[in-house]
């Protein structure tokens, strides 16, 4: 079997990193693991824990925080400079590898030589399915995502049933998120929470674009791979648990969640600017701007006339105004 390099970026939450590493080594099977952890100024004693509990791990410690792509690129550049071949596993620090997943992914890429990357099923801790693949952004999907009432509708089981039956025919790209994840297929992009990447594909298409601080860097990478003739594949035969949002703290800290929403739209606009026509990018900017411009009066009323809602409304006004500025600026503003 393979020697499998693994790259994990540690943001925070020492216990999550420990559980991730423990699951890796517990379920390596016949693989020889070459694990690299990039400590992105995580604090909480994460680096000390890695040294003490997993001395075989290569540990890199950042002097200042970097984005997801830049962190992974630190290690990937070394692999390419060394002329390594084979595969590399990119793994979030808030995942837990399940039995057989690593060997299954390696066998899958062995059997699909035109696949530049392969993703697996991502599961919530209760075993339910997460969205494990993604398509490039579309005007329709972003219009739905930005509106609270439409978001609640699209989260319902009834909508998912209708989406599978209707959106798949009417809007194939918009329906990408609603398929059952029950069979092998080529997809536009897989989630980088757990993805096995062929180093030959990286050597041809380049590494992550480091202008993406957070979000869409995986979509951009796999988009470029597909343009170069590689396939991006999904297999349901391998699975990992993903504690979604746990390592970034977005569930516990509203400030973090708000900043991540701003970064999401910053990256969305950059992706469109990079890959889409000027006309389509302008339409996307207009759609995002219109959506958040419509939300501003609602939050202003809450701020002025509903005292108990004022703190949330003030935060929302700051976030929505920042997104509006991003949508209306000639070029994506630099990340703060």
C-alpha cells in the first residue's frame, strides 16, 4: 500500500485536533502515514499536545495567522519541490476518520487515473449526511442563500424532495447540492474537509490561490483541475465525521460567524471575477448587493424600535454593510 502524506491545519480546539490525529492513526490500515500539522496560531496548547502525544507528526507553527490555502501550500510546495508522486490527503482538524476510509480513497484514485481528486461522504456526529460536494456559484443559488425566508424553505425536507424532482431538470447546476450522495460520480467540486488529491494534478494546475482567505479556494482549485482535463470524483464508500464549524468557533461565537459570512462573500466575488465573464460577474455583484440592501431597512427598524433586538440588529447592519461594500467595489477589497 501507499505512503500517504496528510496535511491538517489546526485553527483552535486542541481536543478536536487530538481526536482527528488519533482517528487517523487508529484507522490507517496498511497505509504508512506521513502527517503534517500546520498550527495556525491556534493557541490552547495545541502545538504542545501534538509534540507530546504524536511525536511522529511534522509540526509547522505559524508566526501569524494565514488563510486555508496558504497554510496547506506551505506543505504542498515542499512535496512538489521534493518531486513526490502519488497522493496527499487534505483533512480538516475537526474531522474524525472512520474505519477503512483512507484505504478506500487510495484504492479509488488507483482505479481512476484521470481523477485529480476524490472526496468522500461527510457525516455529522449523529451519522446524518452533510453536503459533501459543491458546484460553482450561480445567480439563482446565491439569490436563495441570501434571503432568510428562502433559506428556511430550502432547509426543509419537502424542499429537498421537490429539488431532486424539479430542480434537477430545470436548473441542473442549482440542484447539485440536493442529490443523495449514494453513488460514484464526477462532480464539479468536493468539500476540502477531507479530499485525496493527486500530486501530479497539483503539479500541472498549481496550488491553492492564496488570495482566497477562506471559502471557495477548493472550488477554485478543482475548477482549474477540470479545465486541465482532470476529473473530480465523489465516492460514497468512504466516510469521515465532520464537526462542521467547530474548529473555527462559528457556532459558539457570533463575531466569528459574522466575519466568516463577510469572507464568504468576499471569496464569492473574487471567484466570479477570476472565472466568469464580466457580464455575469456584474450580475452576481448586483444580485448580492440587492439582497443585502433589502435587508438593511429591516435591521434598522429592529435597531431603532425593538430594544431587545438592538444588539443583534447593530451587528447585522455592520455585517450587511460590509458585504454591500464588497459587492459594489470595483475589485474585491483586501481581507482585513
